[in-house]
C-alpha cells in the first residue's frame, strides 16, 4: 500500500506542479479541451496556480525529506477542495468532460489523503 500511495502522490504532485505553470504562463495555443483557461479571471489563475503548486510540492517533499509529513494528507485534501471548485466552474459552463476529470482527480487525491492519514501515514525523522 505504501508503494501504491507513493506512486499516486508522486504522479499527482507532478501533474499539479505542471498544471500550475500553465496558470502562471498561459500559452496562446492550448488545445481545444483546455480553451476554458482563457476565460478564467487572472486572480483565479493566480489562486489556482498557487494552490496547485503548493499542494503538488506538499504531496512529494514532506515524504522525501521526512520533515512535517503531516502536510502530505493536508495537501491532498487541499487538492480535493480545488478539484471540487474546478468542477463547479465547469458545471456552470456545461463542460461535462472536464467535470469527470476533476472528480476523478478529487477521488485520487481523497484516497491519498485517507491513505496517508489512516492506512500508511508517513513518519517524521526521529
């Protein structure tokens, strides 16, 4: 279970770190399924990008350094909240394919949060 949780949290971490870069540096040629990003207010880009990069780092760094490992499930829970916010944004725009993706990511992040709180918590250095 520990290895499975590490795989999930690493993949989620890098996904959200990458995605946060898009929020801060919006390229002009996004694919059509990501064109909604052009309509997102700049303040929401900064908020989402900041939340996603902090959560992505929080999924990976505490476990690697074994410092403040309690931050990992909190980072995962933060991503659940961000993904529900994203699903709400897409629901208002009737972008149902994106909602499914948001809910899947929220479910994975929720599983990581539960797994690192209850199933296989990370331990700080003694």
